[in-house]
């Protein structure tokens, strides 16, 4: 367990809010988003469903002053991987988003990368091991 720094808690909370809003939009209106962005509806809906669980985990972590270090490291690594995977998705040709879809994918990749960086710095600023 670590004593979470204020930066870590705020970065986790911002991540949970961003992810939660994205999840709601993708799950409730995947069809409209698919048309607007030129992305597969199934990809958007399934991503939204994943983000519901992710939001619950990150939101829970954000509410703790003492929290397990392992899940925080997993969140940081996951955000870094998500950033790279988003760019790889665009470069792979597996999807053919329109210009707005490309901009949205790049914007969320940047935002996710920023969350990873803030969470990493916040983790490094957190106090060492505390009793459970």
C-alpha cells in the first residue's frame, strides 16, 4: 500500500471522468458515433463496455488515500499501451476513419498519454509503503 499523492489522486480522477464520459457516449450511441467518425460500430460499443469496468477501477483508486501500488502501475502501463495501440490502429489500416475520426483517435491517444505521465509522476511523489 502507498499513501497516494494529491497529483496521483487527481490524475486518476480526471482519467475516470474522461473514461466514464467516453464509455457512456460509446455504449449509448455507438451507431451515431460510428457514422460521425467513420469507425466500426462494434469497435466503439466494445470499447465503451471495456471503459465502464476501467472507469469503476480507476474511480475507486482515485477515492483512496492509501491504495495498492500494483493496480496503479497497471493503470499507468495500460494508459501507455492504449496510447501506442491507438496510434498503431491508425497506422495499421485495420480501420478507415474519416478526418474527424482520425482527429478523435489522436486526441484521445494524447489525453491518455498525458494521464499516464501524470499518474506516473503522481505515483513517484506518493509516500512509501503504509500498513494495510
